[in-house]
């Protein structure tokens, strides 16, 4: 076994790997960027080496620096975690050529399974069923128009997927030729930026499927075994949200068939280590190969919970040349995992940033986290904060434990999907196990609650009390008598007026009927806003000045029947990746005028009205949330000297700047 292992990753996966290394008595080495200098994984490791600035291209994707860190710390092996370089055949080769052990599969497996087209051809030759579709010829790029024409002949709906990469990044759906004409360039653009390869794969979209994956382990002696399935059907924008093991739709016979196909897929590339073979399961029981992830998965803890097998330990033992041990034949109990993201469900699940002011994880469940109180959540990396995993004797018990955990989990300082997860687990279809990959998309969009929402009453009281205590403390410490005197009345001091609050975000994780203990956890942000968690409710509240409240009410009165705003503002912090129209060009309402990407997500902004486009940004520019990026003016009102961004900027509709994109799942 190895004495020292370097983890070429960050966040919760680095922390999780370090815990197993520590249990086995193996020295751990962390690497970090400037943005992660104070991150938990850096302190948890026995040693840590700085790689470079925050952009991944200059740190976590910089192979020479990672290898230098391994050499200087005496590491014998490198564990890539997931994302970043974990499925990069060139990185695996560089590690081997440096005389180190890559804790992952061989280069052939990475090369074949790292490309969906090659992978599909290889497993089909091994007898594994695949989804009908077509791909661009190897080494060639068909014109977008030719691709669209061929796709139209194949029929809709279609799934457009980057051949390289994984984790749903860049994946687009198209139900018509018009949608396909936008989906193809969008998929190419994201694939080129994220993976350096813009080859595309087209597959028929299987209606209402389940997403089932099989965990496999394979040693260097030719033994390949599987550890059963995980249900990963609950997805949003092709990103997994909830995972569980075993699947409520898989019985012993189907598990054996899926396992046999997964083992055949892994054996077709001489696989070694831990990997996951993913399938679509149609309502009638037919299944199709999607892809193979040649690494540890985000959702691996649910398999560990029902098998008792530490998958990281198995990776280490296999990489050290040990033969594969016997594995459990059937799962014990049931496990469910949710992914906690820094995102705002009320704003279309757009990524959120900020400093975590308070954090309190629930008891009775496993929490794999890479953040703590004081951590800064930035747009540099994937927005996942943690995973919460509950295990029970059966599915109902596991779900109940996880829902109770979500009600008591406290994350203040950054908007999260905590409330959405609680509501999702309480959905009748989810509770009954009647799942398909489109279920989340069919749910009502989470609304933006107002301060009049009765569920927010305890949070408003707690926020008011916290800010009043802070105001009293500041007044008591002030030198100015006019500051210390906080109002008066005949017969004594006047009571402070009750504050009005603007609700910036609110999450209602308490979806059960029973009352959650009304313990209030509060935190005050630097801008004077209040964060509160109480009774399963997490709220971000900004004190509303009286004048602002009056202006808001007057604006609301005049809003009915008003035309759509001609201004387009950035819905999230990110980078402008493309322009769909030139500055000064006439556009119609609904036309895509620009795209912004951050944290693995591309958001396209459309013209709200007909008129002339006036751009305030250029391709490659970094923008902040709510920043004005464009304006649409009626043709007769658009004057070139009155541009929203100052000097006129040239349009760059075909540009694609070199930029870093998160490679995490």
C-alpha cells in the first residue's frame, strides 16, 4: 500500500478521500488554488501545496504544477477525485511517465470511454444495448446546417450531446428544427470551452425514462464485479439532484441483467478501478447504455451505505495491485442522497455566491461537505456545497430521515436549494418512487415569497430582534448623544418601530405537518441584511427604508398593463460567451441576443420587445448579477451616442474566448 497520496482535486471530494487515507494510515497531500487557500480540505490534509491563481487552467488543470507538487511531497500516487483531470487520458499518461501511480483506469479505458461516440461503438460490439442515434464522423465536423438536416430526418425529440466530457455539461434538447438550430451551436460552444473538443452526438430522446447506473470494480488481474445500481432519475437540466440505492424500479432479475451489461462494458476496455456504467431504463423494462464514467461518482456514498464497501479504499487497493475482494450480492437497506447547491430556485436555479455566515449540519445523516462557516462561495468552481446522505431499513425510512435532516440543516449567507430539496422529497410521486427524468421540469417553478407570507412570520420576528439588539449595542457604544438617544415618549423611552423587510430569498424545507423546533439561528451580513433559520425556514431579509417601501408600492400601482422592460440584466455573475446579434441590429422579441456562462450553466437572454439592440458588454467580459448588459429601443429612438455601456463596442458574434470552465460533475 502507498505511504503518501496526493489528491488532485478540491472541496468535498478531497475531504472525503482524505478521511479514508487517514483511516488507512496513509499520508495525504492536498493541492489548492488561491481561492481555496483557507478551504477545509487544505487544513484536513497532512500536507498542502499551492498550485496557482483561482482559474482552474492555472491551478487544478495545470498538470506540470500538480506533478511538481507530488514530487516535492514524496507522493507515490495521485488520486484525481472526480471532475477536472479525473478522466483525462493525457493526465493519466503524464502521471505514469513521472513514475507515479494514477489511481484510476488505464489510458485505453479513459480514451475510449471519454468520447461518447467511441464508447457507444465499443460497448455495442460487446453486445450492450445502445440508444438509437448518430454522430459526426471521427475527426470531421459537419456543417451545422447539414447536422440539422440529418437530425430532422431522424425525427424529434432529439438529445444533442458533446461527445467529450460528461456530467450533462453542454447537453441540449430539441423538439423541433427551430430549437435544434439553436441547440447545435450552444452545445458546440460549451463543449469547445469545457473539453477542447466540439464533436457532437445525436440520440433519440427516450420519453419518460429512468436513469439507472451500475457501480463496477475491476482489478488488474482481470476480475470485474458490480455493486448493484443507483437511481439517478431526479435531474434538472441533466444534472443529478437526488440519488438513491437501490432503485425502486429494479428487481433482482433486472439487477442481474443490468449488472451483466455493465460488466461487459467495463471488460470491453480492460477496465481497472472504480467506474460507473449509466443506462436509460424505458417504462417497459428495456434499457440502453448512455456512457461510462471512468472515475468515482458524486453519488457513490449511497452505494457505500447499502453495501458497507468503502469505494475509495477499493480504488487504493486495486491501484496497489491487490486482487478484488468478495463483494455483497444484494443491497442492505436503502440510502438516499441530495446535492446541496449554492443556487436560487426562485431565479431559475441560477448560481449564487457569497460568504457563508453560519453553518450547522444535521445529526443522524452522513454529510460530505467542502465548506464551513466563513467559506467564500465564488463563481470559479462548481456551486455544490455538500451532499446529505440518509440510510434506513427501507426507502420510506431513508426518505423520512433525509427530510428531517433538511428541516434542521442551517446554511446562512448564501442562497441554496435547501427548501427546494425538502419540497421535492415530499412530492407524492417521489415518495411513491414513480420517477422519470422529466419529473422536476414538470413541477411548478418555485415562487418568490413576499414579506406577507405567513410562513415567514417567525423569521421576520427573529430578524427584527437581531437587528434591534445590534442597533442597541451600537448606540450604547457611540460617543454622539443623538445616536445614543434612540427615541423618547412621555413617561419613558419610545419603543422602536417594527422594521419592514424586503425578502431577498426564502426556503421552506419544512414540508411535514409536524412543528419543527423553533430554534432561531441568525446572522448579520456586512450590508446590514439579516439571515435567519427557524422552524425549517431559511430567509434572507433586507431592512426596507420607509421611503423605499413607499416607492415600491407606488411602482406596483403603476405596473399593471405596463409594457415589458426593454433592459436586459445579467441573471447571475459569469462570462459573456456569445452574442446572437450585433450592436445596432434590429431584433424581434424572443430572439437570443447573448449568452452568459458560470458554474457549468449557460443562460441565454432573449429580446423582451421588438427594436434595435444596444449592447453594453462584449464577448469574454465578466458581468455581475443584475448588471445591465443590453437594451432594446424602438428603431426611431435608438441614437448611437446614447449607448448604455459608453463607447460603442464591436460585435463579436463568432468569437469564443479562451476561458476556464468548471469540469466538475
